[in-house]
């Protein structure tokens, strides 16, 4: 069940146990805003009513999709 009564932001939908439910378009817009923001991930997530762990997962998934993780020396795949 989804409701629109998120305490931090009335436009963000939450389910019956408080998880934030955003479609991909809105999540991407939120992440675009974060990338331009001087705020830390923790502060940005709190400001927008999203649990930090959820927000961090979104950021991590986006980096994986864009292949933005740096290669760590000694961690290259075998040739």
C-alpha cells in the first residue's frame, strides 16, 4: 500500500512501513540535484526525507550503471 504522507516532503510517496517509493524519473532527478549540491549524502537524504541507506544505494547503483568506479590497483579482472 502506498500513501503520500511523507513527513519531510508531501510529494514523496511512502509505503505502509515508511519506505520511500519514487519512480526512476524522479529518483534520477533527485540524484542529478544531489550531484550539483554542496551537501553531503547524509544531509541531502535527510533534507529530502529519504533514509540515508536507501539514498546511498541509489547513488551506488547509478555509479555502477555509469561504470564510474575507479579501478583499484591489484583488483583488475584476470586477463
